[in-house]
C-alpha cells in the first residue's frame, strides 16, 4: 500500500501570517496587569475575565471596553489616556515578556521550507520595536511586520 499523497491533494502554502500577542509572546497577563494598575489609580480593578473580552481588538475599541468594564467613565480617563499609559508601561516591560513555547521551532520549519512569514499585530510600532529588541531571534524570521 502506497501512503504517499498525490501532489494535487496537497495545498500549496504561499505564506503564513502570525499574530504576536498570545501566539508568539506571552503578553496577555502582563497586559492585564498594566491595565489593572492603571484602573487601580482610580480605585477600580481589571480582571482576567474583563481582559479576555478585549483581546485582539483595536486600541480604540479595547480601551473603551476596558474603561466600561472597570466601571469608569471617559470623563475620568479617556481611551487615549488609557492607551498612552498602557503603551508606555508595555514598552517599559517588554524585556520581561516571555516567548511562548514552540514559536521558534515553527518559524524555523517554515523558514527552512522557504515559506514567507509575516507578523500581524494591533500593537503600536513603538511597542512592537521594543518587543523585537528583546526577542531578536524570534523576529528574525519575519519578512513583513
């Protein structure tokens, strides 16, 4: 019995796009802790349950959702203020963000096969650059960010 699969049944992979946070880097809890610290300045808290509802959303959306979830109003802290504080703290702590297991191995395998690899993220350029600085091997595989 021949176990090889005919070529026409094998889809050709033209490229792979990875998300950064929660896929390659373990940023969910650090991000939540940053938002929680900001909310605590106003006597509120920001739990992981609240945080999970905001994951993967653009800043304009997640900041509003976080403010509402914490029981604050945009008169107390605007989405823009929350984002600026969050962005600075995430940039400052980027050296403590850990890589998730298996990322380098998957990227290496794709790279060895000549498959283009791109990174998609809703992070600002300054946060991405800080993370790249602290994880150069991981990000060396990407042709596009």
